[in-house]
């Protein structure tokens, strides 16, 4: 097998676009392939905004990775002269024993991050747009804020191309084959060869790994934007942090998150509360019942935001059983790297994951401990 490229990347969303940039910057011959034309609205990396936060409630081990991601987003912003990040601060709100509150507090304390512990009264006083229940507590971290995902992906792809990467879009992959001397990727438009392969296809990962039948679920997530009905200035980004909530008890716990109004309305969405779907057969229409359910949530926790419905969008989570990332070599083919089933919380890390994938592909290792992201099922 004659390798035309050093690395082929299948999937040019959050992780794949960043990997293409970092690999090309280091002089690798890179081919990036995507079934759509990124940045697009068919996968997991659209909807205008994504939260980036440092006091990571999911696990303290994520913190060094997200700290590196912050630096790389800053570097990319400076390089492109494009604002990719807006610092607003962030609130993690829940009952005293909730995962959101205790996990964020643990990460902040473990890594000595600047933070404050606020009571519900404190939150209501300082951020009157938010109305937590009396028993709730919050971790306020000053470094959290907003990434602009479509802009981030477009910027990574632009500079990947500037460094010589070849990018092929609207080209679905049919299959891939590995041999002792490389990989072959067959698409609807041709056959491509490389020494190594990175699979970062998000919700299409299962289709590209039929021999593994990975235990991934694809979850339909709906994003909503509402016009504030009163006190619109309280939703300005200089007055309202990004916020992530856990509500309900142990048996009925639910998560939702929100953003300040950046001009398109107040964005609000459930986190891990959607139906399981196929990525090729998912309803992109948002029903009136879904809008009314979200209105009920706003009435309780952000009552001033419950004005005119502006718009909605559907995106996809690709979930692993433990909701941690999957970044590892294929168990049978060491020249194949798998990345990006990120369980709905991966975008913020993508600048760093792109660098990690580049390091592994070129140097055979990463400076970060990736133990919790390796294959847990074989």
C-alpha cells in the first residue's frame, strides 16, 4: 500500500478540525474528509455557543486538559485575529449534595482554582435573572465563559489548509481497511491511502467501527432561544455568567444550562435529556410541546427570560456508557486512532484534543494522562 498522506482524518468537526490544524502545522501530509461541509448543523458542534469551564464537575482529572485548551483557544484567537472566546464567569448550581455542586467544588479545591461558594440568596442578589431554590448552592468560577463553535471549527480548518492540509467535504466514507503498512479509506468519490488514520466522526463513529460494535448511544438534544420578557439588561453577558444546573432528587435528577443574551435571545437547553436516535434519521423539527416544556423550566428558574420564543435547533450527543471521552488506538490496529465520542461535554477540549492526537500520531504519546479515556470495553 503506497501512502499518499501521513494521516487521514475522518470527521472534521470539533476534534477533527483541531487535529488537522495541529498535524499540518507540524509538517504532516494531512487529508481531512467529512460527509458534510463543516462547520455544519448536522452533528454536535453547532448552535452559536458552547460553555467552557475550569472547575470541572465531571472529574478533577479533566482540569489540566481544559487549562491547556484555554491557552490554545487564546493562541488561535491571536493568530486569526478572531474572537473565539468570551469570558463571562460560570455558575454550577445544585443541591448541596448534587453532582454539579460537589464535583465543581472538588475540582476547584483540588487544583486550587479561584472560585466562590454562593448561597441561593447570594445568586439571586448578584444575578437576579436566576432564581435558584433556597436549598441550592453554587460554585462561581471567574474563568468560565463562551466559545463560538462554528467560528472555532472554521478557524481550525482555515489554518490547517494554510499549512498544507487537503480537505475534502461532502464526501461520505464507505469503509476503511488497515494493513501492516498503512490504511486505505474508501469514500463515495475515491480511495485514499495514508500511514495512519484518525476517526473523529462523532455520531457516525459506530458506522465506521462495525467490527467493534462500540457501546455508544446517540442522543437528540434541543437548544432554545427566548426573548427576555422583562429586565433584558440582566441577561447581558457582562451581568450574567453561563450557568449549569442540577435539579430534582437522586432518582429524578435532571441537568440544564443557559447563556446570557448575545443578541439572538437567551439560550437554554436540557443536558442529557433527549431520546436515542440514529444520526441519519433524527427529527430536526422542534415541536410546540418541546417549546412549552422549556417555558415551564424558565418560569421556575429564569422567569424574566420567558418571553417570545425566538428559535430552536437540534444537535446530537454521542455518549459512552460512563460519559467520559474515548481517545485511544483501535484495539486491533495501532495505526488507527479513535477520538471524539465526547458525551455532550467535549467541545471546550477540542483545541487540546487536536494537539493530543497530533502528538500521539507523530510521537506515539501524549504529555497528558489519558487513562480514563482509553478503551474500557475490550
